[in-house]
């Protein structure tokens, strides 16, 4: 059976293909873990927030992998996540590691929490989107294009910040 015939055969009763159903499910997974990541960014204990965030992100990637019948390899995922997160421009990377602010007594947890929640969510959202595209393509981790993933990660990260950060929303409405 040809690939087109297989695709045609997977059309469900409402005209939704398996690919569209997977995409919808993947987006739900990404949004769920993005919301959970927000909570991880609000943890006031230095470095415990990063530990929680990495656990949330690995759980998200595992669930996305299962959706596409991908064998999850935690050690490889951790390496790729590290490469992608450190590819952010310096100012975004500093904000993403807002856990450092939490070391400062009294005001540190407040400052770290304020910036930490949005950057935690943005990095999870970007990781989810990048890995979803990779898993949906059917390629393995051995065949990934790291430079392309870095560019996509940075674009998704900055788009999320632009569209969801309270300060960005206030500036956008003030300029209208």
C-alpha cells in the first residue's frame, strides 16, 4: 500500500487524520507541561526549581515520545536539552537561570520567582514544540539537525516570552 493510500485510510469519521489527532494531542501535552513548568519556576528554593523544571521537561518529552512510539532515552534527552537551553542569547539565558536571584536573602525569591515562572514556561514550551516536530517527522535522535533545532528553540522561546510575559503585554498595549 502506498504512503498516500495509507494516509487516506487513516482518515477518521470526522475528516481528521491520525497526524492531525497526534498534533492536537501533542499540543495538549505541551500546554499541560508548560503550565506545570510555571509552577516549577515559582519554587523559592535556589536550584530546587531547576531540578523540578528538568523533571517536568523530561516527563513532557517522554509523553511526547510515547505519542509517536519513540523509545525514550533519558541521557540523550538531557544532553540535547542542555545544548538547546544554552543556545539562548545571553540575556534570555540569564533570565532563564533566575534561580541565582533566589540566593539573595528576602528579595531574591521574589525577583527570581517573578522572572522564573515565565522563562521556565517558555523553555518548556520551546522544547515541546521542537521535539514534537522532530518526533512527528519520524526521525531518530541520531538524525537530528542540532543547528536547526537551536534556531527553532530560540524562535519558540522568544515568541512565547513576547506573547505571554506580563511586561511584554503591557508594553505592547502601551504602544498602540
